[in-house]
């Protein structure tokens, strides 16, 4: 139970008044960000990241900084449910499945029950994921201490193959978007040889493309443009949430314990594998629909249909931090932005973080417990306030969000060129979204590009250019095989369906 | 133009994006080849990794291009309608002007003063608010941002003549 001791130390760090105030501020900001169109977890954290630069330089400041940012993330996860249930607008991609039953519940006048169920099951999902992080991450980090460049490259490979294998759309579009991210990451000075790559004599390209700018443009400006198409008005159900409704819903919730456990498992598993939160919420909804006794009523507004996707989305969103902390491989775009923050503050995410900066790691993990408790209280008590934000006319909200995005893009490097880039990425995000090019793999490739390239080059140096190094021992061979299985899983499942279909037909 | 006229079909835009990808991939491959995409004296050259990235882009976008032309009914659907595009332009054009006002080689204004004008512009144009409400909201929002960024978190934003008049440069 060495972990518990370390966790207690973490609580000691996280429970200062300053950090608790930051948690409250972070959660509140996060919910607002989650509710506003055009701002979500990833770009919200990206925009607020520069605010932590001066904070992180103080002693112990990095822990406070990560507490602020991660609480914005939890807040955004909670906030997505509010817009889904009250306005039928999923604030985040993983809240799409919440609209299926959440919005009909609201229409039936049970918005309060839907919100309570969503928040509570989010909390449960997050809690299970944090428990998993607490006990599993030291093990994984210890394991990963032995990793060399080939092992790390195979983990990166797994990340990217998972995107291709689990994408709902065309795998070729996923590959194109991902490779675009890698190519953009390569622009600038090559760290190994010092040569200039793809700069074509343009001096602003020397420092390359920062993924934070891409995140703010693609998700922020791009999202605003998409929202504009839908028109300017938001029509929503009124939000009333009093203690009586909360308690009544809480009495009802234990009935769905089976759905809850199943969703937690789906969420945690999908969260550790990258790109998981959105498919996890859909998968969990689908499973609940298939296995529940009330399965036929799903979609007409049942509480269980809110519990399933919300639990899984939060479990996945939280456990996405597990590979980020232990291996330096983020599981979601928001986790990628947090990883970017760590790098800017001078911390190296990965297995060494656990041995070199235990205060930071355990402070963060302790803050996950506290942040989710604070979050549950904040959202349960302040829903009407947050819902009121969506009633602010679009003609005010829209320019304010553009200004916020511009400030965020500028402050990353104090460069106006980045603000121009943000606008370009915004148009790109809009076109890509409309044509089903996925944005998450692009962002992740942009973040991990240099590290993936370094580990690949080092592996090639070790083996003198032989690809067989990725099968040199059991560990790296297993990860590589898994990656290839995931990469070809669309083909495998197609073949499987074809065989099963033929059998079913022949048995008729 | 009619208000609901389509601006390009999905298929046309799929093709445009795929061709843009192809051009980009070709640039990556060409530049990696220039840097050397093979094995140097001391290991992989600078273009070794990007070269294969470029090749992947070329392969994937060629398939995307072919699939764009094989898409059926969905391909013929409108990519964006003129009315929608007009809304998008009412955001993009002023945004470009806004950024250009802050960053141009001739006479740059400050972040804060331009932001006030930017917000006020939309409140007047889309919201049809009165002048008093417009000024209160736009100035109030930006003052709040100023306090937050410039004073609390000490993150400086570019300033111009108007900000200098208030004593901040």
C-alpha cells in the first residue's frame, strides 16, 4: 500500500487554500467553456495555458498550474452534458450520445432528473478511472522505465493505429489527417542534424507549427463557423434543479448499477487506448440498449440512457491521463494539451516523472479526487446560472469568443503570426469537419510528431536500418502486433461479418 | 444569387481537399528528397522520416480523391448553401480585418482598442443594440480581460496608440 502513502502526501499538497480556490475557479471556468459554443476542453485549456506560465515558475507552482488546468478539463466534461440535455447541442463530441435520451427527458419535463443522472454518473465514472490511475499508473510507469526507443516507438505506433482502427469514417481520411499532422510537426529546424526542413526561406516557419495554435483554430474558430450554419438562436428547455429532484434521482440511480459497472469498464478500457472517449460513450450506450430490460424504450427519454454514455465518457476522459502521465502518450486532444503544458513548464512526462517529481504526480492525482467532488457540487448547485450563459445573444458571445481565441493564440509565443495561423486553421477545421476528416489524430500527430520521429530514428540507428527491431523482444513485438491488429481491425471485422453472414444464411 | 443556392457539391469539395493534400504531400516528398531521405554517414538523414510521411499522404489522398468521384447521392449534396456561406463570411471577413488592424506593416493598433470595436461592430450589425448598451458591454468585457491578463496574470498583449494614451505601452 505504498501508493496510499504517496496519495496522502498528494492530498496534503492539493488541500491548501490556494489550490482549493484554483480548483473552484478551474471547474467554474471549465463548465463555462464546456457550455459555450466554439470552446471545449481542448482549446479552453490551450487558451488558458499561457496564464500558468508565471504561476509555474514559483516553487511548487507546477502542481498548482496542473490543478488549475486539469480542473478546467473536468469542468468542460461536466459542462458538455448541460448543453446536450437542455439544448440538444452536444458541447463535446463525447456528449453526442447523451443527447439521445437526455434531450427527450428534458422535453418531458424531467430535465432535472436527466442532469442529476448525468452529473452523478459522470462523477462515478471519473472516480473509478481515478482509482485505476492511482493503483495502475505506478505499475505502468515502473514497467516503462525499462523502455528503450523501439518500445516507445511501438507505443506511438499503437496510438496512431488505434485511431485508424477505431475511426468511424474512412480510414484513409484518418491517415491523411494524421500524416498532415506529422508533416506539420516536421517543419522547422531538425533537432538531430540542425538542418531546416520545409521552411522555404520563410523565417516565421523556422520555429515550426505549435499544436496549441492548431487546437485553438481547429476546435475554436472552426466550431464557431459550424455553429453559425445552424443559425443564431439556441432554443432550450428551462433548467430547474432543486434538492428534491436531486434526491429522488439519486434514489432511482442504484437500480442501474449493472449499466454503471459495464460503462465504467468500457470507459476505462477505451480511455487508455487513445481516441477513446467518444467511441466509449457510443459503445456504452449501445451495450446498455442491448442488455437492459428497458432497451426498447431507449431514445424516448430514459434515465438509464443518460447514465450509460456519461459514465463511460467521463471514465474514458479521465483515464486518458493515465498513458499521458506514465508514457507521455496522451489519450485525447485535451490530454495532449495538458502534456504540452507539462513540457512548457519544464517537466518531462513519462515514467521518470513518477520517480523524479512524486509531489507533482501525486498532487495531481489527489486533485483529481477533490476536483471531481468540487465539480459535482458546483454543477448541481449552479446549473441555472450556466444555462443562462447560453441565453446570452449570439451577437455578443461570438465576437467575444473570437477575441478570446485570438488572445489565446497570441500569448502562446507572443506572436501575431500565430493569430493569422489560427484563422487559417479555423477555416481548415471547418472544411475538415464538414468532410469527415477527423481532427483528433491531426492534433495528436502534431504533438507527438517530433518524439515519434526521434524514437524511430534512434531505433533505426540501433538496428542499422532494420525494421525487425520492432520484433526484437517479446514486449516490443507484442505492442507492434497489437498495433497492426488495430490498424487492420476494420478489414478483420469486415471479414468476420462476411463469414458470420454466410454461416447465418446457410443455417437458415 | 438566390439565398439557398449551393456553393459547390460535397464531391467538388472532397476533390479540392484531396488535391490540396496531394500537392502538400508532393512538397513534403520533394523537400525531404532535397535534404536527403536515405542513410547518411552517421545514420538516417533529416528527410528520412518526413519522406515516408509524404508518401503516406500521397497514397491516402489519391484514394480519397478516387472515392470522392465514386460517392453517390451524398456527393451531389450541397457542401454549403449560399445563405450559410454568407453567415460564415460575416465572421471571417471582419475577423481578418480585426487581426490585420493589430498586425500590419503600416499602422498597428492595440489588441484592446480593436477588440472593443470588434465586439461593438457585431452588437450593432447582428444584435441591433443601442449605442449605450453596445458600449457598456464591449468596453466592460475588454476591461475585464485587461485586468485578467495584463494585471493578474501579467501576460502582456500588443498595445497601440490608444492604450499608450492610457499610460500602457
